C-alpha cells in the first residue's frame, strides 16, 4: 500500500499550532477556508435549522413556507447607498422583503425576476427591499451591479433581522401587508408568475379603513 500524500506545509503548521494552543483542529482548518464560505457556514449555524433542499443555508426548492403573523421588527439598517432604513417607514405600502447572498446560486437565478416584478408594481404602492446576509460587502455590491437591482438593499451584518423573522436559509421572501404585518412567506427561489400573484393579492386588497370619528354625545 502506498503512503498517503504529504500534508501541505501550511496546513501542517496550522494543525501543529492548534495543538500547541489547545484549539481544536477543525477550528484551525476553518481559517484556511475562503472567507465567503466561512460566512455561509456560520450563517447556517445562526438559523439553527435545516435548509429546504440545499446545503449551507441554501433553499434550493421553492415552496410556500409557514408564516408567523407579526409586525416587522423595529431594526434600523444602513442601505448600500447610505440611507437609514426601517421597514416600519413603509407602513401603508405592500412590502416584499427578500433575503439573499451573492454566492447563493438560487438567489442569482431569481434576481432578474425580482427586479422585473418590482419595476412593474412599484407604482401600485409596492416596495421591494433586499436584505443581504452571510456575505462579503464587495461581492454583494458586485451582485447588485451585475443584475441591475434598483430597489433598496441593505446588509444585515449581525444577523439580528434574519433571526427576528425566523429565516431558515436563502433565498427567502416575506410579504408584508399595508398594515405592516407579515402575511406570506416563500422559501427558496420564487418564479415570476407566483411572485406577481402574491404581490397583486396584497396590492389589490382593500386599504385599512380609517378610524371613524367619535360623535359627540
């Protein structure tokens, strides 16, 4: 039986260093991975849930997801173009929130669809918002440029927004009615017909009725 190939010197040094410092070997080897892959691994660990039909937090199969009706968490985000944004700012509009990352293949596949439907519906009181997670900022900006994304996008560097909504992986899309409540959720890539249908259902719903004035007694 032939001897196994020698371990590359830099890997061997990392493993030796880990034994000297008491660090586990897997942690030393982790530092040899590309930064974006590390972000993906830890992004999946943040959710603590299995992705749908994918790995590393990638939801490869599109399907309706269980939704917890709740108001949007009051989290302030800094958009890629330097604006301060809270989703509560869009109360009165239909809001579509899409979680994505530049390295996520299904995210890249659905990006043109999201942009087309946004352009077609923005005049109907609809606001699309992209939330970038588990990613490198430079790669995320290149993604937005490559696909010509014109709606608001912001990174979620702490993962807090993703955790508040119970994100299971990416891509994942949440639909918020004009009253600011999360009412629909789509796990995985979404097709143009289904996206258009969900947006239209909310856009065409009756607007919340204003409170009637109290008549003096």
